[in-house]
C-alpha cells in the first residue's frame, strides 16, 4: 500500500480524530504520535483482502469498533461499502458519530450494544480488531455472517496459536480458515500484522 497517498487522503480524519481524542481518550497519548502508522494503516490492511478476493461492495460489520478502527478508515477508503460499527461503550459510539458527521460519511452507521444482542441482520463481511481471542470472537461473529461471507480478524504474531484454539467453533458454524494475509506496518521496527480470513460455507 502507498503510505504517502493514504496519509494524504486521511489528513482531515486525523485532524478530527485528534480533536475528539483530546476530550475522550479513545487511544493513549503515546499512540497519538503513531495514529496513522498503528491504527489507520493497520485498519486498511483489509484492502489486501478485498483486492485478492475481488470484493467490491456489501454490508460490513465491525465488532468492538472502539475508537473507530477499522470501521471509520474502511468507510472513508471504500464508500461503496455499507459499514456498521458496533460497540457497547456509549462514549466511543458518540465519538464515531461526531466524526461521521464532520467527515460526512453517509455509508457509516453505528450500533451501541453488545454483539450477542444483534440478531436481526446478516453481513457480507465482518471485522474485529483488538477485541478478543479468535475462538471467542468467532462464537459471536460467525452466526451474523451470511453464507458465503467472510470474517476478517486482525491479529498479531500469535495468529497460529489462536487458530488452533478456534477449530471447534469454526466447525460448529460451518466455517473454515481460508488464509492468513500478512503485512507490515510502516514503523521503524519490523511490526508484522496478520489478517485471518475465515469463510462461511454456503
């Protein structure tokens, strides 16, 4: 991914986010210095998945969206997707709603609730980043996934260990690991990230 082009595209978002963060502490002060490198760029790792699997539109659910990662960067970068950010903490959802209004993101909606209470809708793609271990999040995510849909879980270097622990819940939900997409964040030290791609069988 072109770091400089992406950063230019997200200048306004960075400005607005930092204003909100000063009041709400959505991410730590130390992380503010690396907002683009650690949070925005990481969120856009999903672009590698979209391109490889030729996914060009659909309904996306981001479980445990927190301060808006990855749902807000996805909504900015991919206006053709309908993105829903889900989190149970009201102040975080309120912050995302304010960012949404300032950036005029008409393709982004939010839900303030626990994931286990979401039962009325199925999604084409579900994401989660820094939420829970894979087996736990799969229990909640996979029932909300359309048949033929994908769950993209952002994970660290422990991805293989988490996959081993998730085998039973994957089988229970008729899902399988398609692959792990690995990418590196633009930091001074080597910082690998893994996007675990799980498909739900028709």
